[in-house]
């Protein structure tokens, strides 16, 4: 299912970012633009609003909608490797996956449900201002907004993260940071998810989502096939209590990246190479001229 306009312009942005090896580049062309002060105010208002009766009511509605969307839009998702979760300790965990579209949290919701855990989602602060229906979901499905402010990251964010983890939640963090629409390859990871896992002494649930083309074109745009998903659950990653949080962050991040790369290469039968190919965008029937520098 296609969400968002100007997909081919976005694909051109992905092509350039991949060839430049700029793995955290923003590629969407309509993301909200806000100053740091505006983003801090937005998130402070969000947490204050969460205490109100109307917000608590909307959270019930939002979670019900989220459940319904997961079953309706990605109910056919396959899950492989669930046996890797058999011996997890009781309690919360950090959940990582590739960030490939606006609804890629829905398969993670189904996975958390299978394992009897509530799901919380760490989001970029400006997602609270997304247009229309997505704004409602971002505000009322148990999200934890992240502001790129040292003070917020050091003080406020860990409190909200800890609160979710002690409630037995799996907390979904996208270590690739930015969404690259329908991009099949695992990108280089950022250390934040693993640092917080080490600080909170919780495991990382490592997953990689395979995107499969279906033999049916999208109603919205005949240049794209519909797609389906296979969630590959990889071995969980645990902090080493003998290491510092920084040392753990680096070690856990490297292990997660290696697992995701190995999964990609096994699933698709291709060695990972970041030079852009049209195939990199799942479901796309179009073609871009390579802009890879000679």
C-alpha cells in the first residue's frame, strides 16, 4: 500500500543518499520543518497532554485503531525465527528493525502481540505534526518522541523509556533513524538504541523485514506492485555487564548490523552493496539513471 505522494522523487533522493553513503539522510520531501525550540515545546506539550482525561480516552481509541490497522493492512505478514525468542527473560526489551515505510511498526505490533508484550514506539519529534490520520496515531498509540537535544536525551527521554520497559513493553527503536521508502537493504545503524538497552540492562530483539513483490499492481500507481512482508526474528542481543554502556553500545550495534546483513544476504541471495539499483526499491517497476560518481 502506498502512503505519500511523489514516490519517484523520494526514490531519487534514496538513490543519491545510498550512492553518497549518507545512510541517515532525510529522503521524504514533505516532512515538517521546525526549530529546536519549537520541537522541545511540541514534545513538552505532548507529555503534559498525556495526563488529561481526553488524552487517556484518545489513547484507548488510538490503540484500538492500531490493532485494527495491523490486522487489516499487514495481517498476512509471515514470521520466521520465533524460536529465537523462546528463552528471553521476563520484562521489557528494545526492538529493532529496518525502517522502510510509514506503517512498518504494524508488523512489529503483530510480533509483540504474539509474544504477549505491549508495544511502545520511539518516534522523531516532528512526527507529532504529521498531516491527517498519521498525526492522530503518532499522538495516541503510546509513542515516545525523541528530540535531538542533549538535555532531553540525557534527562527526559530515559525516564519515559524506563517507564515503558518496567511495564513489560517492547520499545521499538529504528536504529537506521530515517525512513527510506520500500528500501530493501539494511543500512548502517546508529548507536542510540543499544546505548539505552545497555543503560536499562534489557535485551535487544533483533529483526529484519523482507519485502516481497506481489503480482498485482497498486491501485494508486500502476508503476508499483503491491508488497507483503516477512519478519525474520534474529538472535536476541544482550548487554555484557562487564562492559560500560558506551562499550556495550558499540558491540551490540555491530552485532545487530552483522545479523541484519547476514539475514539480507541469505534472504535475497545477494551480497550487500550500497551502490543503488532499481531493485533496491521493493515493488517498483520504474527505472532511474545511475548518478553514481565515476
